[in-house]
């Protein structure tokens, strides 16, 4: 893969902010991205993730006082065409006046960077790209003869061909249907690993973020909520927003006593006092972080409720359980004998299952 | 039975209307080709009048073609970038500018010509050259070019193409020539045909702006009707038809393929 690997670029963002009119859509963000790392900017729409990506690309100029460094070189004032970034757009933005081959080769003709390529060099590079994305057969087609998935491959090949310093992907899979999305996601993942290129990937889809990111930057309302590996984000969310945005989360209300958490409507603590989770009046845990008690032996700290809705989701059953105090939780587990609606359900929250987030219920 | 009657009634009405419009054209063409129009067809057919027109007025034909091409060049150079700028700009001023561009179409040509003469008539060399007419034609045809190109550019995701090209290292100039112009081609072609056709047939402005030495084809035509035999004037019309009809057909054809292509774009 030496012929397609690009120089590794470290990216540092220093207090990057963006104001449109009177609204600061991006609060000052400081972020360090390692060379060769894939960072996913994840958040709901309007959280500022696309704005941040556009600032890194040079399509958008950040507010005064912001700085963007590529390998310690300040590129803040450079327009996008001088930054050597590869970009993949949600709508692909392939040029309809060019064939697939011409699209892929376009970035090699603009003389960006210090590379001066001969015609033969360019042709070899284009062939390599077409082969890598498995679109050789489409080389001479026009863009409107391509399917969505094929367009996305062409867009990727076009972005990578000039060996950019960083690859920026703006929701590249959103326009595709589910099956195709899964396939392409795996391909993009393999591609990014193979190339070892620094990549920044914007998405609102948490499973996409989990699958692709070395690190995930969770954003909301123009600020970074948490930066971490997918495991960290999932198991140690910083706050309620991250806990509820990433994966499914149960939030039980009650109070933290000196022996642990006592849910509303119950007398005994159901989770041991631990970590920094205590505080506020909520206790959060993932649906799968529970142990079922199916043989009926009463363990201390067990919760008992009534099964309301049962759904088989392939790997397990998802059961919505109504607890005393008018609270419901969702459990995911591999039941030997899944309950029926109205059956009693007995379970225990796993010792490490309590998420380290706390909040005063709104 | 009733339906058939309606059909034939409608057909008759259509034929009568078409006949009403076409007969004068045919009469005019015939007048240009008969030896003596007042005697009628039995006087025989001839190309004599066409040759006479060529002799007397060929300078107006060349001039009209020259002005049309110069006008096309100017409207291309000024109009395509203008449409590009307008398509990219989201500001209110751009929309206002877009509206003012149509003004020369709405204002009578005579008024524009008068204004030009009042303002620039003092520059003698300029006033006496065909460039004076050219200015009038550019004023009149530019909106058609801008609108035609703008319509195409507004129908494509121009901004995205621009950003994609820029991310691949293309500067403003490269983006214009590599991306904007090729994708605006249907609009540029339609606009060009429109500009040439309008310029060749333009009378109001040219009538006011011409000098005896800078007559254009339509001005010459008016002149021949006023001062020549009817046969000569009719032959002149024939020459005009020969020049303008292919352009009109091309325009029609282009308009059709232009709209037919659109659905496949998406």
C-alpha cells in the first residue's frame, strides 16, 4: 500500500470558534488529532460538527483568535485549495461533465502541493485508485449512469487520489440504504486503516461512529461533551447527554443513600455506592448490564418488576419492565424462557453497570 | 359522429389560422422571386432581385453578422461570469441586480437609443462607427444571456461542485473553466443563439443609432421598402429569412434537448 499511503499529518485545533450573525454556532474548541488517527465528530444535527469540519477543511473561516495547525504549520488563513485536504461530501458532488476516470484524476491536474505529475504518473495513480475502490469497470461511465454506492466509491477515490494530508468525510453514508451503508462502512474502515491517513469523519449515527472511530468527539450545541475511544464513551460517559446519545440508557430516579442507590418506591439499595456516580437523584445503566434471576432465588439488591413489552431482536430479547414507583426500564438479555407480558421479572444491576453520570432530574 | 364533427371543425380553424399567418410569408417570398409582382407568376421566376439585393445591401448583411458576433463575444465574456456570480451570491443585492438586468428589455428600444445618443452622441468617432450600434445591442441582449445561464446554474448544486473542486486544489479560475462553464453549457448555447438572433433582427435601437454608413440588415430592409421596387424589398426579406430561420430552428432544437436532458441529471 506504499504507493497510496500519504504522509501522516497531525492536526491541532486551538480555540476554534465560529459565529454566524449573532449566534456562536461553535464555541471555542481545542482538539488534538494524532497522525493517522480516525476521529469521528458525533452529535445531533445543529451541534456544530459540520461547521467544525468545514473550518478544518478551509471552506469556512473561523472566528478571530482561532488557529488550525497541520503538523505545527499554521494553515488558518489558507483557503481550502491550498490545504491539501481530501473531502467526501454527503451528496458526493461528483462533476457531471466528467467521466468516472476524469473525476478521479481531477485533483491530480490542479497542481496542488508540490507534486508535479507527468501524464503517465497520473494515469498510473488513477488506475491504482480505480482498482483499490473496485470501480475499474466504471472508469469511462458518466456520473448519471452510477448507483449511489458506486458514486460514493468514486467520491472516495477522487478524494484520496491526490494523497491529501487529511481526509474529511461529511456524513458520507447518509444518502445510502441500510445494507449498502453497512458494507461501505466496513470498506471505509478497512481503507482508512490501510492508508494510515489522518481522517475526520462527521456523522450523527452512533453505530457508524463506534465502528469507525479511533476516538469519538461527542458534540452538542456547539461544544464538545466528551472525547474518547468508543469504549470510553460507551462505558464511562461524562454526562447525561453522552450517556443517552450513545447507546440505550436506563435512568432510574431515586436517591443515593449511604449504602447505595434507592430507587423511588423501594426501600433497599439496588446498586452499591461506588465511583463518582453518586450525586443527583438518578442512576443510569445500560439495558444489557443486568443479571437475570430466573430460578427465583431472592438475592439482595434485586429489582422486581412486571414485564410489559417483549421483543425478540435476534441476539437477545428486549423486555420493557415496569418497576414499583411507576418507573420503566429496558432490559436486554438472553432469556432461557422469555417472560410473557404480565410475568414478574427479577434482575440485578451488574456491579460495573452503573454509569458514572449523575444529574438532577429536570 | 359528434366527435368527428368537432375534430374537423377544430382542424379547419387551425388550418385557416395557419393559412392566415403563412400566406403573407409565401406572398413575400414569391414577390422576391417573380419578375414582375404586379403581373404575377406568369411573368416568370427569377433570382435577379436576390442578386440586386446582394449588390446593393451586402454591406448591411456583413455588418449585421459582424455586430451579432461581436455582441455574442461581449455578452459571453460579461454575461457568463455575471451569471456565475449571481448564482453563487445569496445576498439581497444580487437579487436586485438580477431584476435591474431585465430593465433594458422592458424599456422601449427607442428610449434606450435616445439616452445613448444624448450621453455619448458627442463622441463623434464613436457615434459614427458601428460600435455605437453594438453598445445598444449588448445592452438589449445581455439580460437574455445572463438569465439563460443563470437558469441552468440555479438548477444544479453549483456550490457543492465548487467546494469539491476547491478541495481538490482547483483555484477560482480553474473552477470556472473546468466546472462552471461545462455544466452551464446548455444555458450558454441557448443564450448564444438567442443573442445572435435578437441582434440580427434588432430594429428599434439600430434605427436610431445607425448612420447612412452603418446600416444593419433590418435598417436596410426598411430602407429598401421605402425607396426600392417591392420585388427588391421582398428579395431582401428572403435573404433575412435564410439567415434567421436556421438560427431559430437551432434554438428550438436546443431548447428541446435541453429540457429533455434534465431528468437524467438527477
